[in-house]
């Protein structure tokens, strides 16, 4: 029903994405920092990535594996 509302005699309620709206949102957004979390943890994780020859995750499965690796490495430091 979501993908083909016409089959259910329903109206398509999706609004098209307008490039001007995207540009306006991007221009008005306030980016406070490029660091997505606590800066100490961020830089520690970056160090572990470099030390272990790893790259940032490109997909969800790689992200889970990377999270487990980082968590294990940080917990070993405690």
C-alpha cells in the first residue's frame, strides 16, 4: 500500500523532494562540529583505527564489526 497506493484506491501522499528545499535546509543548518561525539572518544577511536590499519565503516555490517573492535580495544585499556 505504501509503494503503490493506486492499487488500494488511496492517494499518493508523498511530496517530491525539491532541490531548492534541500539547498535551503543545508544553508540554514547549524553544524557545530565535525566530531560526532565526545572529542576524547572520537580521537581515541581514530588512533585505534590508524594503529590497527582499519578504515571507517562503509556499510552496516562493517559498522557493527568495527564497533565491536573499538569497544574491545577501549575496554582492554581500562
